[in-house]
C-alpha cells in the first residue's frame, strides 16, 4: 500500500524505506505502476502524494 509520505528525493533506497518494502529495480517500477493503477491515480496525482514532480515519478516508473 502506498503511504502518503513526503519523499525528500526519488532514489530507490528512499522509496523502499518509506514504502516499507524490500523492492528494487524492475520490481519497484512494476509495483509502483500497478499500485497507482489499482488506486485509479494519474502519474500527477501519485507524484503529488509523494511530493515529487510528475517527471521524476514517470522516470521511476519507466526505470530510468
């Protein structure tokens, strides 16, 4: 479950710590996209909840 937590940066380590999951690389990317879609959120809405830009969120989802 994605928590409504303010992220200080978009690194995978910070995301794993704040999500409370031991995910990385491809699985983090897939998890984020699937969860966002389950919640019916746009990338902008998910990015707003994570206190990051949509561009940064999109890069993470794409694995860049």
